[in-house]
């Protein structure tokens, strides 16, 4: 009953064209069709935030979007946060330096949410950071190092501008 | 967890969407923000034959105002409503409620119409809409009708919307200029952004320090968000800034029908409803007095 639908998506600036069945989520499209496995499948029902991506400029959960809905849109995944040569970007480096990862499963979503925050607020308060990652669940760290990492990244990004 | 197969239609206009719904024989479902529907598809709690995507329907986006009301089109994102100056100044109760709705990743996609269409008994947007005496505008291929929230909310996840009808807008009465109006929204939930265990939305008008009109809606404590007319009537003529009289608060327990689940017992919900109602009403009264 379900025909495939041709879609055209810009992922981290690269144009990707493929055919998808309607029931494929954007999350599965990114992982299995586009090969962008940095985006993690966590709860797959919109609760944990591990699958967060930037969709047309805004952070969203890729498990709660259909791939067909991304037709003609731009998506930025966690892979888009690294430098052009593939080395970790400022935010990723801050996560490493602040020991923000334990198992690391939630981190792609955390990075994407933190990136969205820093893009609109260069000097976020503690409350701003808590609000920004409020939709991302981490079961290891207790969030303290993650918050510190985002503060560290904010400081480094501001210094880089001066 | 993958959805069962379905067909997909991208509607470009309201007419196109309603004609897909008419052809769907009740087996079609409308996709707005997808923050509830796509998880329901993934968990196979929903197994429609056809998913009608309305994200391409320009006429379903935006916030309009008239002299008496604010009209929020169905596909307006929750983040847009949260940041809207019109909503903040003319339907401040909804503005306050929006702070409790999900997280910013979900508000970026989630819609006002989607929340009202789904009508979870613990969701904040239908609760605020009920407190405001809002109306839901529904349309099918034959025409449109407007239904008062009180009649629209039928049961848990059940509404007066017929299977062939599309929810196109929510009409929210604006506060009346020159009348002292105060609002308050309080909620207890397990984590910020979760559905409410109990939530209370209150809008009161005052003449000096005296309450002249009261609307208080309760969420999470019945099959739908509910109002308790006896309770509201008891607030009129009172000052309320030092708390709601016990005689009024005593009317709440009989006006709600909470259930017990893994989140809270029915008795706990009754007590929280009473506490939050007292808090919301007296906060509104204090705000009205201080001109806030």
C-alpha cells in the first residue's frame, strides 16, 4: 500500500537525494540512509532527546518527524559541529575537557541542544543552560559536568570573538 | 519501534486536507507538529491508513486578533505562541501556560491546534483554552462550525471533532481593556515540561479589591480539563488576596474525579488541586491589587 517517496534533503550542507517509505522517521533516514550515525536512537518516542537535530534552524527531535517531512529542508546533525577537517569543534572539545561524557549515549543530543543555545545566546546563565538541555535525558553524569562543559564552550567562543 | 505502514499525503490547502479527510472514512489522521502523533505511530498505538500532513498549509499558520479575541491558527508552533506579544498582552493566561508545555525541541514543532485536537486530560493548552471560554473552529468539506471548549472536550483524548473534520483554529477571548484582570497558572509535574499531575489555570476580574468574575480550570484531575461552577461562584464578591475561604475550597473535591496511577493517587491529586487553586486564585488577587 505504501509507495516510496522521493526526497531531497540538505544534511550538514550536503545534498542528499533518496527514496523513502512514508513510515520512515527522520532519525532512521539519517542513520540508515544518509549514514549519519552520530544521531542516536534513544527512546524513539520523543522523550529522551538523544536524537535531537537542527531542522530548518531549530532544534527538534528527529524521531518525531517523518523523513518525508524533511523534503526540501536543511538538517544539521552532530557531525555538523566538527571542524571542516573532521577534528572536534569548540563545543565538542569543551565536552571532552570538562569530562561531560560517561557512557556518551545522550551526548549527540546534548551537543545539538547546547549548540542551538549558544547560537542565540553567547552568554547563557545557569538557568538558560538548564532550560536548554531540559529536554535531554542523561542517566550517567548527573548533568553537572555537561553544564560546566557548556559554560566552558560559551567562554571559549566569546574569547575567540574578542 | 517502527510505525506500521501508512500512506502519506501532503496537503497544500485546508480544502485539500478536508477532502483527504472526507475520503479517509475515519482511517485518516492529521499530522501537525507530530510531537504526539509520530510517537503514537512508532508505538503502534495509532495505525491509520493515511497520514495527512498539514505543515504545508500556509493558511493554518499565524496568530490574528479582533476586537474581542485572539485567533490562533491550528498549525501555529507552540514556540510562536509562547513568544507572541499578542498572546502575552491579550491572552496572558495562555502565555503563562505555554511555559509549562514540553521542552524547546518539542515546542519548535508542536502546535497549538495539535494539542487541542489531541486533548490529553493533563495538557496545558486545552486547560487554558477551557478557562478562557475559547471556541474551536472545525471544518469539513461542507463547511465550518465553532464549538465551545466545554462542549468540545468529551473524554480522555476524545473530542466533539468528527472524523472528517479538521481543526483549523482556536478562538480565545481577549482580556477586556479597562477591566482589572489577573491570571495565574500553577502546575505540579514530575519534571518540568512533563504533562501535569495536576494543573490549575485561573483568570479573575476585579472591581477594586473585589472579585467580579472568576474562571478556574483544573487539569489532570478528571477525564477532561474541568471547571467547577459552584467554586467559581463562591469567589465572586470576595477579596481573595489573603487566600481563598475554606468554604469555597471545600467545593473542589466534589467537582473533580481524579484517578490513581503510577504518578499519584486520587487523594493526592485532590489535595494538590485544592492547594494549587488557592495559590493561583490568591496570586491573581494580589497581582490585581498591585496592578501587576
